[in-house]
């Protein structure tokens, strides 16, 4: 870049710090050089001098002098990293069930982690690097699913969308519907599960247990379930809705009422007479089927459904379950 540019602040950049704005638009510019440009008055906002922590407003104009670095762009040299990014981009494309200029909705496969952790090298958050916008903005996670849980995952494409979607999850303006296959058939066929949950550290990672009101670290958890279909008294297809969003909430609640989810490596504790059904894979049978959430631009409701993963399709076919009975409409 060899000339001065006048760049307009976009609506989804409201409240962004100036140094962060430069990091997004001109990632090659270091913090030290930016400070020098600000002190000398070469970088201005609406013609006035500013500091690195100045908060920007939509419509403001940032004066950008010649920097000696390129603006954020997608056409980068082919390296090992870009080859990996292209592979990740292809995987994300296959997972995509909905998109607009503010939101991506994915159908996450079972076994793929959403975020990094101990022993996790590949996860959705890292893969999203491959889908940075032309301005260099990386899509943002606004909620998560357990690694072994498949289904609907909402991702914000912009900073403003992330703020709005995070607020919707926090204030419980969303309706999340899961499908699960459990051991036995709950009685009654529809009910409410209300407990307190406590997180514990174990050699196999975090594990939740039922706690008491007032116990240190105990959080209230509330879920609803409904039996959609069943196989005699051996198994039941449940629709489950978490009203709160605690770690492993549905998995713990299913086990708590005596009907653990099939294939759950943490909470399925069957008796010695239990035989895993032939033709059913020993994998977690929990799927985030549907989400209804206010669109971040206020234009209505995002309402998306995710098809079942292959191992659950196999089970549904074996048991003769009809997906249409799930009532997605």
C-alpha cells in the first residue's frame, strides 16, 4: 500500500478497540509501529488524534497512512498451513447446513471437538481459521457441544453477531432440541428433571455429579424429556430440551433418572446382564437435532434441523424408528 486510505468502520465493529481493528485489517502491523503512527498523528479517526484503546463507532473514518504491510487477504502463498486450511475449509463446507452474512450453522459430526484441550489437536475452533473473511475476521464460537455429541452448532461470522448470539444463549432466548437413545423407558413418558450439578476433575477429564442446593460449586440444571418411540421396555428414543446449559447436562440427567444414553463413555453404567444390541455401534447416541434462536440482526428466528449422524441412522433403521415422528415441524 503506497497511499493514504480512508477506511469506514462497519456496523459489526461497534465498540472495537482501535488496536484490535488494526489487527483485524492489517495483521502484519505490530503494536509498537502502530503506537508510533498514533503519536505522530498519522493515524486518525474522523480527523482527530486517538489512542490504541479508543473505541470505534460505525460510520467513523480511520485514516491509514502507508504502512509497508498488506491488508488482510485470502490469496496467500501455498504452504503446509494453507494446504491444511484448504482441507479444513472443505470439511467445514460439508458440515454446513445454513449460512447468511452474519451466521454459519453446522452439523458437527460425532468425535470432532469444538475447542482445543489436552490431547486435542484438531477442533472446530482451529478449523475456522480457514474461513476468515476478506477482512481477516475469523468466525466466532458462541456455544459448544461435547466432542461425542453430534448436531447443530451455531457460529457467528462477525463480532456484532457474536455479541448478539452470545446474549441469546446467556438469556436463554434459544430453544435447543436433542434426540437421544436411552436404556429402558422412562415413566412417566414425559417429564422434567431438576437437579444441582457439580463438576469434578477425574483422570478421564471433567465429570459431573448430582449435587445439593448450596453445595460449593453446585449449579442448578433443568431439562425436559419426552418419549417419542420405544423398543419394548428395552430402549427409548427421547426428545430432550435443556433449559440450562451445564456441562454434560442431558447425559447426567438421563443417567440420574435411571435411563443412561447408549454409548456414553462417562455415564452409562449398565448391569452385568446388559448386552449391547447387535448392529448398534457403541458410540454416544446424543444428537443436537434442532435450534431456534433470534437472528442477530433482529430480522426473525433462525430455525435449523440437523440430520442424524451415520451411527444413529443405523440404529434408527435397525429399531424401525421413523424420523418423521420426531415432530420437527
